[in-house]
């Protein structure tokens, strides 16, 4: 005798699947990046940045790009540089900078702090700071992505080779530890491993221990020789509260598995 049990079970499963999908979408759409600056206004926005750029190496005409242009063919030491420090301090989250048209003719030797670069960082020169950059020295003619951690006394360096002229630089700060990321425009975000020895065979945890939320900064230098140019499209910030935790990812995976199981059972019953 038919009592409607099978149809009721299907309705329950469909209802559960709807809930799983809704909650999954909530998790998937939770992360939201806020554009701190898209450089669309004419002139560097003094409401967002404090500039330390005596030679005016950075310029912003209002076309959606922040430009850096510097020539050190005279091999001036220390090398000229420019820095924009945010007027806002930031709590934990993910920070990124999109750059393009990075070209450098720097032929200075490596390991001497003479590399040219375009960089995104957290902290200040008077405190501990971290920095992710696209750089070049003569021994790495194509260039590299490099992670820097200044622990208050020593600058720690890790790097990987790259030849890209456009890409993204990223920093993840969880409130204690900083991780470094790069995106070459092909393979998506990749983490630059800093758990192993740095270039001087030191192993250090990147835990700046800032006593207050740090500012972010954008900086550039032509290094010890030659000229360097690049442009920045935008700087973004995704608060930690918007980044799914490992627990949330686990819940999402369970939901997907339960949803897949429900679909399988419904199809099996209909076929049977």
C-alpha cells in the first residue's frame, strides 16, 4: 500500500539540500575585498596617504594608475626611493597590490641591499615591518618575488625567481603572524615559503608583534644602478572577519558532501 513515505523523504532531502546550498553560498560570498585606493583621482590622495618621496618618484595623473619612475644611472648611494604610507591603520586581514609594467635595468650585485623593487608592506621603518616585492639585481636578470621581514635588527629575505612584468603582491596578517603571497597572473595566488632558512640560513618566525594596528605602505626604488619604472592599479584589503577560517571551510566541505549524498539517494530511489 502506498503511504507517501518515499515522496516525503525526497521532500525532506530537497529541503535539506536547499539549506546546504544557501549556507554554502553564504560562506563562499563572505570574503569581500575593500579597495583602499584605485588611484583614479588626479594627484595622490592625501586623505589616504602620507608621502615620503622627496624626489617625486611617484605620480598620479588620475587615469587609475599610480606611476613610479626613477633613474639611478649615476649610482647614487643610498639609492633614491619613494614611499606612500596609509593614513589608516589596519587590523588582521589580507592585503594586495596589483602592479604592471615593471621594467628595471638595475645591474647592482645581489645580497647588498641594492635591488630595485616595487613593494607592498605593513609597518613602518621605525618599527618592525614586512614587505612583499617584485625586484631585480644583476645576478637575477629576469627578477624575483621577494619576502622581507625586518625584525628590528636584521632584514630577513626569501625569494623565488620570476620574469613577469605584471602581477599581484599579497600579505596575510592574522593578528600575530604574517604570510607572503605572489600572483604571476597565470597560477593564481602562491605562498612564498618563509618557514625555511632565509638567504643567510637563519630560521625565524615572522611575528612582528606590533603593539597597535600597523599602516600599510607602497614603495619603490631603482636600486644601486639603472632605471626602474612600474605602475600600480589598486591596493585592496580584506578584513580577517571576511576570510573563511579552517573551521568554516570544514563546515563547507561537510555541507557539500552531505548535499552530494542527498542527490545520490534521490536519484537511486527514482531509478529503483
